């Protein structure tokens, strides 16, 4: 069975970032005072909330229309994608010589694959096609 906690984490962080930024712009715009209202900041705040709703809709669509692909390859390295969102990029090479990147947050990794990836070890990665988020990992011998 696939573990979708990485997709749920991505949904929550995107929604949180857009809604907090939107709230900050709405407060800075002083929309409640008619003669001192800043229209540009108000517009940016509304756009952020629109993006929040679109992001939630997109991630819910991805979760409901799950398309999982498989990649077998050797683990090469991991990077921190963004220091604020706790997401990691995992790089695997496959037989075609490609080095695709897959994403997973550090909290979901404990559930999906609790041990660390070993360099030059062969893995079968199950990932969601649209977002490249890992949903299952198997180590091959």
C-alpha cells in the first residue's frame, strides 16, 4: 500500500505559506479603513488566497487521481530543497543514465523508509507522477 503522507505534507505547507503571506498583506493593506486602504497590498493578499485555494485544489486532485510510477536505480545523493519547508531531494540513477530527483519531507520519510539511504545501493522508488513525491520505497538486493 502507498503512503500518501508526503503529498499531504506538501498540501499543508503550500496552503500554510500562501495563507500566511496573504494574511500579512491583507493586514498591511488596512482594508478596514476606507480612506487609508492600500489597494496594491490588498490585491496581493487576495491573489495569495486565490493561489492558496488553487494549490489546495491541485493537491486534492493529485491525491484523488493518484498515478504512481516506478523507478529502479542506485542512490546517489540527497539535498535539502528548501531550508524552511523540510523537504529533501533524493537523486537516483537508472539504467538509462538519467538522474531523476524525487521529493519527500523529513517527517514522512520516517514512515515511508525509516532508515537512511545507502550510497550505491539499488532501490525501487514508487512516486507520484505529477509531483515526483515518493510514496513507497523498496531496497533491492
